């Protein structure tokens, strides 16, 4: 099969998982890792993984199937960074969904869902490990079951949407308690979107790590 993976950012932590997945399947399939929709040539499957570009019908028509990996229990949590928002809201489990791309964002038919537990103590890199393991499994499922999958429409229920996260969304309240802001602290990517606070005319970056006993 001719498979393309579109992941816009070379710095996104998901790239380590993608490199492992490509290595596992490269002898069986022709795989391309693209960084922009302008690089899309065509083929059997296009995976959209942590993709910030809108992929219209012109690009989608080049492939048999265009599949999105989205970290929410659709139709709830459409939009951007849904698992981050959900954990900040107190979720201790996230759903990772494999679905078909459509013009309306995150509205396509569903191929498969995987539930992932998120312990209250898990930090950003640990959450990512569980999330990316589910994404690896979904990509493998799509390739191995490509001919037999019967996609299902999303449940007929009210949808919810999340906005795109920006650096300002990782700001902490220096007057607030650690406990009340712990979920925000632990999901903030220390490299790309670190938690921070302003005090005494300066901005401070806050990082967190577990101390091994």
C-alpha cells in the first residue's frame, strides 16, 4: 500500500512514535512522512496525525481514505487538543478515535475507538506515551484491516468543541494553590508550551518531574 502520514511539526513529540511505526511497516508498504499538504502526492491511505492544516477535498481525493486520529470521544470534544482540555477539566480517561476526514472538522465516520486511562499522577510525557501507544495501535488497525472495516456514523448527539491552545493557556496563578492547578501544570509541554507565571515584573517557567524513591 502507498501510505502518507502528514504531521506538520518536526518538533512534536509524536514524531518518535511515528518513526517507530514507519520502521515497523516500511518493508511491507511504501510510506512517506510529509510536513505540509503541498507535499501530498496520493495513494491508498493518508493519516493526519497532529496536523494543523485544513485538508480539503482537493487533497483528500488523491487518496482512497484520509484518516484522522483525534483524542476525544467524538462527537464530544471536536476541535483542538481535546485531551489536554479534558484533563484540565478533570478527566481521568481519554478516548482516542480513528475517523474519516470530512469538510466539517472531526465529523467523519468512525473506524475505531480506544480508551486510555490517565492516572491523576501522570505527567505530560507519561500521558503522551499512553496516547501515542493508542495512536500506534489505531494506525496499525487501519492498515491491517483496511479492506474489512465498516465505518460507522458518529452518534446522533450534541457535539462539543475545543479551541486551539495557545501559550497563554499555560499561565498559572501565582496566588493559587499547586493542588488547584496541578492538572494544568502536568499537561503543559515543558518544551513547546511550558507552564509559567508572572511575578515581581518577571515571567517564570515552571517545570515538574517525579522524584524517584
